[in-house]
């Protein structure tokens, strides 16, 4: 195909004897997707049909399906991803006649061939309306005839193969098929393979791909007979293959008047960048008589540019929404993103570029965190505004069935595909069942640990807080977010943040929390202190103790949610009142930089934080 696309438009007559592999055509990829979908489609005892999400999405994203369904394809993709279901019920995929024709369960070989041919005809007619898809229409027609030919052959058999056997036969048949190109063999440019040139002479000859390993091929023929036995019994070997190639090559160039032999010096996994042995032979047999050209172009490879986003008038207008009373709130996680990488903040919160949607088959860390948060909320919700006693937690610990029943509710709410209520997928399997048991152990251990800090008064769960933070006498910044838990123990209001991932709880200096290189290790501390700052504005006092409950530390001997500051080799718990002034000073420096029109959004110099960033492809830092 690269050769065809590089032919100048001046050549009006072209003959191509080479065929295009049928397995590389979009028509075949469509049939492959359809067959893959049939393999994973399931029917329940109730007669409902379920389709595996990967195969459904692969089909809907195929270029031909977009041709048939038009705008409906993309909207359906968004809807299915939003539902986050591993298996999709057939009733959701038959809203239009086109969808009903595509998404159906096929049980017999005869029905399968009819199904494929009808869909190919449907695509063919859509391409025919576009008027400029003759090559793709040829691919579809050739594939249609291939399926028809296989069907006719199998019809004569006394017993019909099942659909799985038919698929295997079909793929083997297609593997050796090529779609022929039509042309004029008696005039114009002739594009041919070496075997097609036998007994033909040309005045002007261009042979490309004259690399060792390509011309001649060095791969031995596929055979179960070892080389020594082939040699001993006079069977063809790779030596015979070389001799045949040599004969074809020298016979071809024998009568030509102008010959161009082309090879590439670039190396790849399949080529060494070395000229063919035939070229080497000509080079040494005719010294000084061959014209050797080595075309080159000097390229200047620029260093990786630094990507910045200037604060244009439009950008400043978006940022101003954080300064408008009642406007958007800057959350602790958003500010944390800005400290780590200003450009990432720009992509996510200014340009509002979202990471690609997908359906997760496994419980990733984000989903696991949601499950833990919701389980703790479900357990503590009845105690909001009340004292939590050790006996209250003992009631939960004494009823493990109650814990698992609550977990079932949380799982079904967050991961719809886990327990679809069709009667087909009612059990957790594989890694998900392990995650279920791990979460159960975490919850039980959490309740045991919480008994150590009872009694306490629970004020709020998942509490939305916000404040207008005075940056200077003229500007106030909207700060806000959701606090996982607020309670009170011994007269001290505790602001608690649950973390199921990495969560450092120790720091030395307040400046470290705002340092770009160290921020990722101190992210949980920064966010909890900022929540404490917002809450202190709401309460009107600083009698607040920020804390982090790290799930990974639940099984340690000492259960302590307090944030610790290391000074003079001693670790002391932090109260908000002690660090509020220094924290506010550093926070104001960050906010001043964020809202300064002359300071662009720049990439972070700390490339370690780029490892898991969803925008690292944009920044060329994969």
C-alpha cells in the first residue's frame, strides 16, 4: 500500500499483479469482530441474551459500524460506558433495526453465514451511497464471495460443522486470500511480484526492497522434515530457494536498458539494513560501472520542547469563576494537582480535558477506595450527631453476616456488572472475589481499631464545606471540598480523611507540603490541613486536629490517625492552631501564582510525578 500511495498522479495506466491481503482489510476486521462477539455471547435460562462489553464496544467503534449507525454509534458508546456493565443485555442493543440486525445470538452454521453476508450487504449499500469507496466495496464483495464459496463447499458434507469449526476454517481460508487489483497488462506502469515477471522483459526496471533477508528470503520452508534429511534425500532446501531467486533476478535484468535497484540502510526487527548479496555481487563484478546514489536529508531533531499554557483572557475568565462568590470551589485535590504540575491542573480544571472513559473489569484502586468510604459511611450513618460507644462497634463485629450484607449493597451500587440480576452472573469470580474478602477483613480490622478511640461524638460524614479565603484585601478565593468525617473527642474537633492508597502522615517543615518534588509524599497531609483550614473558618475557632486514617496501616500495632511533625528527632502530633499561620502563608503564595496572569501553566520538572499522569502523552513524557 505505501507503494500505491506514492505513485505520481501522472501515471494514468497502472497494472498491479500483486493482491492486497484480505486479512488486512477493514471488511475482514469487521467480520472478525462479529465472530468474536458470537463466541462470548451468552443466553440465560430465562431466554435473555447478554453481550460481552469489549466485543460490543469494538464493533461500535469499527469504521463500518459508524457508517451504518452514524451519530447513534457514539452516543450508544457513551451510554454503555456510563453504565459500567461487564455484560450488556440484548434488549439494550435492539432499539433500531440496524442494531437488532447486528446484535443477535447465532447458534447454527447456516444462520452464521447468512448473518455475516446480510451485514456485509448492509455495509456495501451504505458505502455505495458515499460514491468514493470503490476499493472498500471491492474488499467487501471479495469477502462476501469467499464466505459464499466456503458455505457452498460445506453444504455438500453429510454433517455440517458447528459455528466454532466454521470460524476456524474461515480464518484459514482467508489467511491465504488476496484481493486482486484490476489493470491494463499491456501498457503503462506494471507493479509486479518477482514470480509474475517470469518470461517477461522490460526496458525500464525498478526493483525495491533489495535488502539481505528480503531478496532473497532467508527463511527456510515450513516443514517437519529436518534440513539434513531433506539434503540427504534430495528434497528441496533453502539452497534451492536461493538458486531459484538468483535465476529469476539475473534473467529479469538481462535485457533491461535502465535498471534501478533500491535498498534501505535503516535497521528494523526484520531487516538488517544490509544490501542484498545479489547487489554485492554486481558491485564487485562491475567495479566503477555502477552508479551508486545515497540520497540523504539532513534532519535537525529538536530537543523535547517545554509545553506551557499562557493565561489568555479566556483562561483568566475561567479562573475568575474561583473568585466569584457562589462560583466554583478550588478543592484540596485540585490545589494538590497544581502544586505537583501546573500544566496538569490546566488540562483538567481549565481546559477540562477528561481521561478516556472505559469499563473496568477489575476493582481498580479508585473503585476500592469508593467501596471502603461507602462501607464506613453506611456503618456510621445512624450515629451522626450522637456519641459512638465501644458497644456500638461490638454489635457490628458480632454480626459478620450484617457486614457482608452491607458490602453486597455497596458492591451492587458501585459495580453494576458484579451482580447483574438476570440469574446468569450472581457470583463474584476471580480477583473480584479476593477483593471482596480483602475489603471484608479491612472493615473488620477498622472496627476493632476504632474501638480504641471510643467514645467520641460523630458530627458529620461526607460533609461539604466551603469558604471564601482572603488572598488579599481585594480578592477572596473559593475553597471547598468534602470531608470524609468530622467528630469530636475530648473537646478537640477531628478532621479525618480516609486513604486506601499511599498516605504519608509525617513531615518536617510546612514548606515541604508545597514543594513540587516532595508534595506527592505529603499529599494526604496537605489536603487534610486544608480541610482543617476551611473548617476552622466555618466554626470560628482553631481547636481542630487534622488526621489521616490509612487503610494500609490498620494492621499495625498502634492505631493513630494523627499527623506527626518531626522536629529535633522527635515526632509530635499536629494541631491546626500550631501550623495555621505558616500554612496560610505558603497557601497564599501558591494561590497568588495561580491567579497571576503573567505566570503561565508549565510542566513540572519532577518527572517522577508524570508516571501515572493521564496527560503524559500530551507532554511526550510517557
